[in-house]
C-alpha cells in the first residue's frame, strides 16, 4: 500500500541525479541499454533500409535507369518534406521533456499544433514542385496519396516517449512491419507491370501512414504512465517553437546537403545519372544507420549530463566518438573489395560499371560521418541548436559548391566527391564547436 503511494509521487524536475531504475524520469544510458537500444534500432531501421534497397532492386528491373532517377529524386523531395512537417518538434520534445519530465503532456500539445501548420506548408510545396517537373502530373492520384502521407506525421508526435524511456522495441518492430507492407505494395505494382514511379512512392507512403497511426495508439499507455509518475506541469520554458524551428532547420539543412547530390544529378546531368547514383547513395545511407542508432540512444542521457555535469558530458562524447571510429574503419576496409560484385548482382552490370567509383568514394566518406554524428548530437544535447544549424548551413554551402564544380564534368563520381568534401567540412565544424561547449 505504501509502495504504491510512493510510486505515484511525481519526480522532482530539479533533481540532478537521475533515478537508476524507476518509471519517473529518463533512464540511465547504461552499456546494457545502449546495446539493446542499438540492437532494436538495427533490426527496425536496418530492416527499413534493407527494404528500401529491395525496392530499388525491383525498380531497376521495371522502370529503367531514368525511371529510377525520377523515383529517387522525388523520394529525396518527400524525405525533406517529412522533415518540414516535423519542424524539429521531435528532437525538441525529447530534449525538453528529458530535462523536465513533468512537461511532456504540455509539450505534446504544442508540437501537435505546430505540425498542423507545417503539414499544410509541405503539402503546398508538393504541388508547387510537381508543376515544375515535366515528368510528373499534378492530377496523378499517387501524388495526392503521397501528399496525404505528410499529414500522418501529426500522429507521430507521440513517438518521443519511446526515446525518452529508451524503449526501442515497439518502434523497431513496427518499422519492420510497415517496411514489409511497403515492399509488398511495391511488389504488387511490380507484378502488375506498373511503370509510374510515383505509384511506387504512394505504396510506401500508405504503409508509413499506417505506421504513424499505430505509433499514436501504442504510445498512449506510456504517456499516461509517464504523466502519472512525473506529474502534468505546464511547459515553463518559453521558446519551444523557436527551438523546434532551429532544430528543424538544422535537420533540414543536414538532410538537404545529404540529398543534394541526387537532386543535383537530376537537375545538372539528367534522370539517367540520378538513376545510376540512386542505389550507390542508398547503400551509403544504409551504412549511416549505425551512428544514427547510437546517437538516438545517447540523446536523452547527453541532454541530462549537459545540464548536470559538463565533464561527464564531454567524456561521454569522446568515448562515443572513439568507439564509432573503431567500428567504421574495419567495416569500410572489408566492404570495399565486394562493392562491384554487389552492384552488379543487386542492380545490374550498367549500375556497377557506372557507379563503382562513386561507391568506393562514399565508403571512404563514411569514416568521417560516424564520429561527426556524435559531435553534432552533443551540440544539440547541450541546447546549442543555433550552432548546429550554423554548421549545417556551412556544409550545405560546401555541398552546393562541390556539386556545381564536380557534377557537370564527372557526373556520378562528381556527386560522390562533393559528398566527401561536404562531410569533411561538417566534421571539422562539429569537432571545433563541440570542444567549446561549456
């Protein structure tokens, strides 16, 4: 009776020591939780990325290289618009609720209202961009389904509670299920002989809409328990929307320089070059899932350490960076000799001949991205969203300059060189800024 009464007491938001094993705050990021968090995300996000590679392998056999280029360029556009809808609210929710657990419910309401506005903006951008693309029809029902999928991110606001609790099991299983649904939808269109690239994007969008709805429903019990244990306090710190916009802008800019290569190829070299580069780039982004898994687990703990002990914070960042670097170097060395065989087998000989040099360059680039992701996460966890945005803007400028210089002459290889140049600039900026966090 007494223990039940004690467990219902809200946690003190100003306590400097996180409870090790209670339900009332962000759990400690112990090595065991790191291992399980990374493992579940490896299964979930890794499965999603593998499904995306499977989609490209199918499309390479039915759409032709130009059709793959159109699909890949619009996939990049919708990925950027997904970020526009999020608007940085996801990271802002985790950071603020991690620092002040009683404010979660209030923050969720703010984030939901914010996403209504950003979803409307993103939908308008879809049709505006479609009017500029001669290969896309504004009247295509598949385009409208993709635009509707942007609104499903309203349900995704509740996903933050899984990150706060370092509970990645449910989202990871759901990612596998929705990815399988999307792949089955693509396979059905493939077997029917559909040659409309936008139809395949619509099939994927439908599966993600279902996923967002299930996240909303699955998170409800966790949010209820969180509020019961921590209390329901109105979000006291002003500027949630401003912080979200800053974080969202930084995320958008980082993704923009990560996807500018495929868009630059489509614009400067045509859909054929974009089609050749699409599986090369997709393979590279699959490898980048690993640091994303680790930093997702680390964000709540880093946010707490940044507030309570700056020395522990910097030590945590240093260890994460060193460990990820020790992981990526042997992975890159082992994968490079098999790159040509992989492209030839999965996508065809023309993809292998035209894309192998670009893939080798991107394998080397991954060595820069792994530690860079840790330092960027550290900057955000410290509450310096403006600094992270500044670094991302410099990297975006470097990416634009690199693509403008190298894509016209070297095409697919030039896009990979531009990405290597961009990640070098991003890593240098992140290391410099992270070392000066106080």
